[in-house]
């Protein structure tokens, strides 16, 4: 379930996770990393954002959508 951007939880993000749907399996690992960095640089613009509670803070999980890729390419 996606969450809305939350500045409080953002301040407590300890790690990032990017979920790539199967349709993006053909992307090279280096390209995926470059795109993931750009997605996580602007989490407030991600279409599918989720904060996962961890012991010491939160993990930010972004599921990549076609709209996200258009925006960061």
C-alpha cells in the first residue's frame, strides 16, 4: 500500500529500496542504479512510495512506474 510523502518519516529514512516491475528486466544494472538514484532524490514526486518501519527508522520503498521513468530520464 502506497503512502503519501511524509517529511517527518523522510528525516528518519535509513535506506532506500527500489522495486522494478518485470517489464524493466532488460535495463542494464548501471542504468537501473542511475534511475533509482534520481527517483530517490525526489521522493515527493514518486507515484508509488511506501515507508517501511525499521528498528532504527524507516526504509523508503519506491515502486517504479512508467510515469516515474519519463520524469527522471
